[in-house]
C-alpha cells in the first residue's frame, strides 16, 4: 500500500495546476487594428508583449465561415505566437498552417473561430 505522502506528492501538483489564473483578460500594453492578416514565418517567434490586436470595427460578420485571410494572425508551420490579446473586432483569431506554438494567447471575445489548425 502506498503511503499518504507518496500519493499526495503525485496528486498535489496536478491539483494545484488547476487553480490557474483567475484575473480575467490581461490589460493590454498597446492596441493595433490591422486591415490585413499578420503572417508569422515558419520557425519565427512573435512576442506581442501583451498588446491587443484586431481587424478593426465591423470585422465580425456573424457566423459566416472565413478563411486564413480573415484571421488576425496566420502562423506558418513551426511559428510561435505569444503574450497577445486578440480583440473582439475580428472574424477569425489565429490560423495555423500545420503545427504551431501558442503561448499565453487571450481572446476578448470570439466571433467565428478562435483557433484553426
């Protein structure tokens, strides 16, 4: 039979990880509205520094299916997007062309799709 300490040492880290951050969407350091998708090349890292990015007022047209050209960010295979807030004015959030890395990507709201891989 396993000791209580051994069982706790196995289960406690997973339980604590579930506590997570509960402060809501982080406060943006800047705000950028772009008329075109931002492409991140294969293998490149885009660190937004907690800025908010969107596609401008009226970009969300309901539930109509968009493409990668409608996204805020388009990541080529192996690209990384991190420390970013996707604003509510967008039709598509992030499109990945193959495997990509997303680290601390927040969404104010989701129009049609948040992340497409």
